[in-house]
C-alpha cells in the first residue's frame, strides 16, 4: 500500500511538471498563463501561423490537410517548419486541437518558449509522428 501511494505521488508530480497548459486567446499563445508566442488563424480557422511573440517572424504553421477529398476519415493535420524545410503530416492529429499540437511540440522539446527550434528534436518528432516518413514504413 505504501508503494502504491509513492507511485501515485510520483506520477502526479511528473505529470504536473511536464504538462503544458496552452491557451490561444487574442492572437497570443499562453503557456501556463505566460504569453509565449503570437498567432494568426487563416482559411476560416483551418490554418494557424505561429510567430515569435509580438513579431511576424514565423516559427511554424499548421493546417488541416483534407487530401483533396470530402471524406473526413483520411484527413489529418500538417505542421510546416518553413525555415528548417521540414513538414510533418499525420492522421493521428486529425481530431486534435491547435493548442494540443503546440503543447506537444513544447513537450517534445522541438521548440522552446523563447521560439528556438531544436533541429535534432524536430527530426526525431518527424520520425515519430509523420505518416509519410520513409523510415517508418520500412520497419
């Protein structure tokens, strides 16, 4: 019983430390209540562009990828890092909101709250989540 209590406390502590509470409000991305990035929505909310805070320096953008079809089952979301020439397309993100994806990028240390992008972590993220990754289909 004592071990179960310790494990529960450990789990709750680790979860609280790694969880990023992301809110999108008034063109600002808040991470745990702190203004972190700026954003704009385009294409009737189907595209989200994320910038360094209070600038127009684009960090990445995300969009709903409908694959040119009207069928929703094959839709996904795409995350594009223009400067790094990396894009991640995943059907697993289909039902996920923008704030979840930003939180995931922060959690996976692809991007930090200052807007710095870690290319090594970005490539790892791509290998982990991208539906079109050649290495993933070869396994």
